[in-house]
């Protein structure tokens, strides 16, 4: 890793922390508390096992005690003005430790960055960057500019979530974001016809997740609307590269749907708990996830994912580790009544197989594009793997890092390559 790469990584991380700190301080106004909901695990009675106690103890010491020291205290001070949620009066259900239906759904904001730079590679290409801001909780239903009503209408027509029964708990989320894709040669102003085309998407997503307390199944649906090919994307991307004194991308005039074109996507995911229990000192959960979507990404996929750690995230809570670019927004669970005073962590990983019929970021849409590939020139069967870590500090602030690797999306030319990127996000429950 070069010194310049390290410097840029640190600057980007600093910008992320600064933005999150500002958002948290905007919320300030209630008494501060260093308390946080206690670690818990929503693990229905499914087959589990206890294994790897040595690994568990080692990781607990590495990521628990160490982060409770100077680093944890520094972050607590940096975000000290952020409000903690009000957890008084919540009641534990007899079965799995969730609050009952009379309690309000916990609210959460998150700031999420995707970048190949965070993977510590020297490449600046393919899915080169993305940024998204997400809100989840009951308040999302009241935003008139959201897509809650159209999403609900589609779900009702398709019967999505209805099979979970009348006692299903539904949590909404709202996300705004920007996605950027580039070829390898950023200097070229003319069309690069043998590599991935430039592409961008500015989007708004509305999502909701339904979970029945007596079931090992959760269902999430998402409606996304956006604009492909906006000149604004080029301006933002060039501005970021100028900030870090990098080569500015010069070929956005040839991006997919250059000038702007509306697009949309509807997706439904189903999460099935396969196993849960304790592995060493901490709980674990293994899920089998399936998804189908139609729109600017039309595909079906299946995933095996695991989580292990003491952050207290219920097994059905959606997370960034399951999302592709412009995937399902993170939807949080209900708040838990008990509290803890220590930093916690979680390891996660998974493998996903995609059968992708159509990708507008490569194949274009209705509007003519200078560079676009036909269906016969793209790979329709894709394999993705990922590994990540989440750390939750005493003030209920969470930091996540996920490293991803995906097989090639294009069959010919310089674009026929696998690529790596990473996700970095900061989230706060309140």
C-alpha cells in the first residue's frame, strides 16, 4: 500500500466521521447518557452448536477490552452531543427479548460509503464509489416525499408479507444515494469501447421489513426510483478526485443515458433463519436469503450469511452486508429494554450467487448510449463473497467495515475482470 493510498483512505474516513458527527449533533437536545441497549440475541429454537471457544475469547479480548480503552473513549467524546434513545418503559417479551407491539420502533440513521479505495487496492474502476444516507423507524411513514404509499400498494397487490400473519411487525426505512461506475482509463475523453461504460444513478429508495415473532422468516420489499446519467454525477466525482489530487474522470460525457433518464426497481427479499445458538462466548446466527428484483437490475439471487458477536442485533434485521450496490436499505429491529456499558463487536460474512438477467449500468436503458453491451456480451451468473466487522460503542454509535469481491460482469475486453470494493458506514440508534 502506497503512502498516497493510506493518506487518501484516512482523509475519506475522517470526512465520514465528520459528517456523522454533524448529523448526530443536529439531533442533540436531550440529556446525554453513556448507556446502550444490552447485548441480546433473538434466537428462536432452531438447531445450534457451541464451538470455537478459544477464538471467541481471543476476539472478545481484541475487540472488546481494547476498544473500551482510549479509542472508544475518543469516539465517545467526538460524538458526545448525539442523543441516546429513551429506553425506559420497554418490556421484554417472553419468547425472544423484543419489546412488545405497544413500544415504538427504534429509529436509526446511517451514513454509508462504498469505494474500491477502502479495499486498499490501486484500482479506481468498475463500481468505483457510492454514498447513501438511510433513516429507519416509524417516522419514515410520515415523510410525504417518500415512497411508502406506492411501495405499500405494490406489496398489497402482490401479497408480499401477507403470509406472515396479522401479528407481523413491520418497520420502514428510507434511503437517498448516488452510485458511480467507471472504466479503468479515466484520462480518455473519447468513448472507451472495450471496457466498462461510465454510469451513475441518483436514487431514492423506500423499504419495509416484516417479521412475525413466532416465525423464523422475515420479508423485506424495496421500491427505488432514480435518474441515470445526470451531469451532476460527473461534477461530484471530479470534485472528490480534485480534493484528493487524483486523476479526474474525463469520460462522463459518454456515460449510460448521458443527460438523464428516469429508472426504477422493485425488489423483494426473504430471510430464513437456519441455525442459531452460541459459539464460544457469543451468539451466532446463520441465514439463507433469497431475492428477486425487476427494473434497472433484474435478477434473482441466493445467499448464505452468518453473524457472530455480541452486538445484540436480532437475526432478522437487514444489514449492509447483504446489500449490493443500491440494494435493500438497512431496516432495524425494535429496541431492547436492558442496557450495557461496554463496546461490542460482530463478525459477519457470506456468499451470494446471482442470476442477473439485465443490468442497466452496463447494457443501457431506452435512451441511446455511446458505450453499452448486449445481453450476449455480459455474464449473467455472478458470484460474490464478503467479510465484515461491526463495532458498537457505548453511546450506541456503530461503525462497520465490509470487504467484497465479485466475479466479472462483462465477458469480453478489458472489462472482463473480477473486482473488489469495500463498504464503510456509521450508524446511530436513537
